[in-house]
C-alpha cells in the first residue's frame, strides 16, 4: 500500500453525529477526573534497559515514603504514571 492509498483510506474515516451519540459527562465525574489529574505525574526512567515493571511498582512507594501512598501505573516500557493520595505528597 502506497502513501496515496493510505491517505485515501484515512480520508474516508470519520465519526459523524449519527454514528456515535454524544453523552454529557456529569459534573461529579469531571471533578473526580480533575482531582486525579492534580495528584498525578508522568515519569520516565532514563535507561537503555527495560525496568522490571512489577518490582518498580512495589519498590517506588516504599522509597518515596509518601503520607498516604502512591499508585504506580505502567504506561509503556520505562514510562509510568504516579498518582498520589494527598496534595502534599
């Protein structure tokens, strides 16, 4: 498949209003999402070797010694999302 054929296929892709009905997100859900984002950060290990994900998830909260803890979520390879329980952390 060449670039022209790929461009043609992409051009035909669309989501129209009649294909996917929209739903309004509740204010409670929006507030919960905003709070979670305020308490989150993304980090990447600068290493050529891939970290042992499960070990990293277990060890980091012990090293950081946060007041209420931190959740570590693997995004990909050596990239993680850290979600804290308290703003001071």
